[in-house]
């Protein structure tokens, strides 16, 4: 595609452009990237100003590697570009990256219904549930999550540790979905992905939120900024735009909000499509769970839809928060006219999400559960759920990631002190911080809540050693829950990403106890 053709989408999106250098009409663009590691001959390089480095400093290297055109935020005169290089100046290079990546891939989101799932906790489970329901209704789905990607009946493990890929990779993945006949794409949409414009260029039809608590303050700067980033998804789900008319039908637009969550009032101000609410505790919600039964092997409840239809839901997912996740998926499905029978069938068959309340069985006489809970609120939900289901002691193993939000550390310590009988504070992803210092920050919160080191908890640098200690003190009837890593396949110590899987480590340690 010619450079001039690629750039057409930017003025349409309200961007102003200042072209210079080679004749943009004659420069053919074969690909797009903002990283010099990915530059190929014939590609367009986007110079994105970042928090630590500025992409403008790498323009020369990109040209050496074969870039034939550049887009950035600085004036061409300040860059001293070779005359054969086409250059476009714009006001927001990061957003332009997403829009141009969409354009180069043929605007794939225009050819599918697109559902965005955001929230602090439960996004991956809700995304999987939506896909399962739409599959059961006869649609072909694809999705992107923290754990994996789905294109029709094929799944691919996500080893990047990024929920949202950078725009060129994400748009390429969506193009593969379109070309494979996917009718609905469900995109787990993080606050970082939204604020950093990795999701720019995606035309959303439905937006759904699970909940919003405190997380990723280190990225957004404040709780207010974090919540505002989440709201971007609902602004982009705009009913004033014409509905997509696709071969399998018109795609409705809707915003699904959690009536039980404090985010409802905030997000409702930003919704540009009809709101459909869901809730467990709020009887005024459009989709409301009634007669809820929670068991150690799952949950069961009834739903009455706004149109008078009913559904009886049976699920292998335990815990009240999973009832909320199921309701979120039901709200989205109802807004797309999925019949109750398909909803019931899909939820009953869904086995659970990898690394989310996943039980590890190796013949031990105590229960071991692996979960992704890595915030104070998600840790509270997990421990509060397991508390009444535990016959013996509830033992938690958890930590907090380095180079991330410090404020949640003492809060997590307080939660553990309140709900667990004993807990091990250990590594999650220390990164470049001192691992022991992170543990002490968490322990400070535990001690402020009355917990005593040695009696109620220990601190253990080294996650494997921490898990082993928990197993050593566990007795018949106890529950040991390993929190914070879930499905993840690595642990980051310093700047090195090392192989790691809580489930594999737990199985190895349990097998060695035989």
C-alpha cells in the first residue's frame, strides 16, 4: 500500500499531518512497526515518545535497517532526514500506530462483531465465557486474553506476558481472525492497552466491565487516571456510528455494567451505547442472579431476562465473584439476542479458566489451589471464598510484583492477616527491586492488622521455597492457595525472565512428598 493511502485514515480520525521528504504517493509500505528490532526493508517506522526512551532517537537506525518512511511528532527540520525518506508529522504517534496498523491490515474489526472486556479482575474468565456462549449459539469466535489467543477452533498460548499486544501484532492477529471466518472477536482490553493506544483502530460494538479496584497506578499515575483509562472502552463503543451490517446479521451496540460495583456510576457517564446492567446483590439490574447456591464444586442460580425469559445456570466455577463474571457474559449474550438455551448449555459445559481457582491433585490429603489473584481485592475475594469451604486451616502463599504499584502491598498483607490462618509472603516477580524489601512492605500491612511473624506468617525469598514451606505445614483438611502467578509461564528476577509455572512446581513438590 502506498504511504499516501496508508495515511488517509489519520485525517479522517482528526489528525493533522505535515508531509515532507520523498513523494509520499510513490513510496510503497510493506509493514509497520515502532521497534527497530522489527524493522524490515520497505517498512514504515513510527517514532513513539516513551516513558524511558524516545523513538525519534532511533529513526536513523530504522532507516539503516530499510525503513522507507517515518512518522513522528517532531518537525522534519529537527531530524535531518535523508531526502529519499518520506516523513509525516502528527500530534499523537502512538495512536497513529494503531490506526495505521489497522489500515495496513484492511481494518479487520469492521468485518466482525467486536466485544471488549475490561476490569481489574475476571477479564480472562469473562472473555472465555462469552466465547463459549457465542460458540454454542453457532457463531465462530476468536479472542485475545492474558493466557491465550483463539481463532475459530484453534488456540495459541500467549507467552508474551502482555494481555494486549502492540497494535501491529494485535491488528495482524485480528486480520487472521477475519480471514479465518471469525464472526465475533472478544478482546480482553486492559487499561494499559487503552491508555497506550494499543487498541486504537478497533471498532468496538459491545463493552463490558467486570469490576474496578486499585491496580496499575504505576502506569496511570493515579486511581482517577486508571478509572478514566477503563472508561475509554465505553466511549469507543459508540451507538451514534452506523451498526455493522455483516453477512450473519446486524451487530448491536451495548455497554454492560456491573450494578454491584462502585464503577457503575462512574462508567455510566461515559457510555455512548445503551446500558445493560447485571448484578448479584442489586435486584434492579437488568440481568440479576436469583436463588444463588455456592458449593465447593461450583455454583447454581436462576436468571430472569428483561424480556421475561428465564435461565437456570449450573457452572463448575465456584465463588460469588465467578457468579458475577458469568452474569457479565450473560448480559453481553442477551444484548446480542443469544437464546437462554445456548447460554445454559455453554456455561454448564465450561470447565474453568487455566490458573484461576485451579485445583492441583497429586494424592495429598490437603487441597492445593492455584489462582491469579494479585491485587488486594482479588486476594480478598479468593480467601473469602475459600474460608467457609475450608475444614482445617486456610494457608495462603502470595507476594507482589516489583517495579509496580507499592500502595497495594500493605493492603494485601492486611487482607491475608484478616482471612488466612497462616500465610507465606514470597516472591511474585521481584524484577529490579530488592525481593526482601517487597516482602517487608507486605508484612508491614499484616503486622498493622495484628499478625505476628513466625506465628501467623513467614517471609521467604524464593517462591519455590515459599510454596514448599506451605506444603510442609499443611495438614489433612487444610487448603493451600497459591496466589499471584496463575497461568503464567515465567518469573522475572532482575531483568531476566526465568521459566516458572506454579502448577508445575506444585505438582513436583507434592510428588516428592510421596
